[in-house]
C-alpha cells in the first residue's frame, strides 16, 4: 500500500456517519467518495475528465474554495493561516473535497491539510458550507492541537443545521492522511452542558488519482454530490418529523 505522503492527488472511498444523541436519537451511515487534491498541482488535470474551472461531468470550481481562479494554487490557504498563526505552511496544500458533478456541487465539509516545507503537518482548515443559504465559514486549527489523535475544542460560530443552535462547541479528532487513510471526527456540545449531543465522522481509504476516470466519484449509478444533497434534506425531514426544535438562520 503506497504512502499517501508520496502521492500528489488521490481519490477516497469510505463511509460517513452521523449520530444525534440529544434531545432524541437519530443515526445514519452511508458510503462516501471524495477527492484529495494538491492545490499547487491542479495543472496535472489538463486534458483529463476532471475539469478545472470548466464545464464537464466532473469539475473542480476554485471559486468555492481558497484557490485563485486565474492562477490556482495553495497560496490563498497559506495566507489565511498566516493571518492568524505564525507557522511554516510553505509545503503542499492538500484539499479533501467533493467536486462538482454535472455542474452541481456542495460540500458540507472540505478540509485543507497544510504542510511545512519539509512535508510534515502544519495546520488544518475546516471549510464548512450550509444549504440552502450557500454560505461558507472556515475554522483554522494548528496541527499541534490535533497531533497524536488528541481532542481539540473550539466554539461554533456558523449556522449549519436548523436543528442545532449556534451557541455550541465543537470537538474534533483527526487522522492526518498517511498510510493511504484519513479520518475526521466532529462532536457538538450544547452551551453549559458536559455531554456530547451530536457527533459525526468520515473515514476514507485513499488511492492515487489522475483524473482519467469518473468511477471513483460514483457510488453505484449516483455521483457523490447528489447523494450528499439528497441525504441532507432527507435527514432534515426525518428530524422535523421527530419534533426537534427549529433554529432559524440568525
């Protein structure tokens, strides 16, 4: 099995799960497929099925991310980290995300893995999107806070689910992409409570990807993007039927 640190781009296949523990239980799990892209090497996909800022069955739109449209690279992500932390982010910037399929794209969570000049981990950016508002918010986490699988707590400041208030805290654990695998865990804690009320995770096995196949992003006959969007509204309807409190967009 190849070391993912030696792979430029990769596709990931695995599972995503959610578990709401309070005030009523609600759980689901489904298969997932994502891409792991080196933002400084997007020119590698010239003349492939993965179109960069162009229309196609499978495309990557830089305008939705920290990536310049005219000269795509990882510089915008590096600059965002440097605004807050004095750390070395001169190495590769890898983005774990869902590309657009047939012009449709949505990412509840994309993750930037930034590295030092020697290739060692440096920082994370969690890029969170909501629907139907189509807003984006980013949380920046130095690698030292999640190294060795330790928990890192930070305040929730962005409205995502109408069934969760903004006055909550996240806890996260990360398995940095290595040995061809990555995983991300996020939990939520209500303000003033010591128990986790919601948790979610994703685990992916990573394989080299050159953009010459659509198969890694299709689960059965459906592309990952449609499964994500359909799943969000299906599960929201299920929560509404269970009578959970609705929290409008602030």
